[in-house]
């Protein structure tokens, strides 16, 4: 009788160990194939005229993120000459935000290639 009880206990223990390892492997397979997704962000652009020219605001999820009253390069403190040029620069930055880029910088060369100078 004790041999049967011992045998049953060993088998039960073995089944418990195997089932725990299988569950752990399944959980690892689920998390390894899953990429982390950043939360969705709503990006809004608005434009305004100042004494220096045109500027823009970029809001992310309703919070002001960038308030740009001057050209975003060392261009002497002037604003964009037209609203359309401010729109080009703001849209460029918006695309960088949507693409989850870390550096939200526009160089003078990029502004020139966009036609925003």
C-alpha cells in the first residue's frame, strides 16, 4: 500500500512539474513575439502671425509641446515669411512625431529643402 502511495505521489509531482514548465514556455512564446507599441498620440497643429513673421504650435494629446515663433535654426530671430512656409515646417515635425523619432530638430538645410526658408 505504501509503495502505491509513494508511486502515485511521485507521478503526481512529475505531472505538476511538467505542467508548470509547459505553461511557462507558452507565456514566453507569447511575450517574445509581441513588440511594444507606443500609445496613440493625437498631434494638432496651429499657426499664428507674430511681429517676426509666422509661427506654429504643436500639441500632443491636447498639451502644448512646441511653440515656435522663430525659424527653428539660427536664422537671426525671424519668423517664417508666410503661413505656408510655417505649415511646411510644422508638418515635417509632425511626421517625425508620428514616426516616433527622438530628435525633433530641423536644420537650416532641411528647411531650405522643404522650401520653408
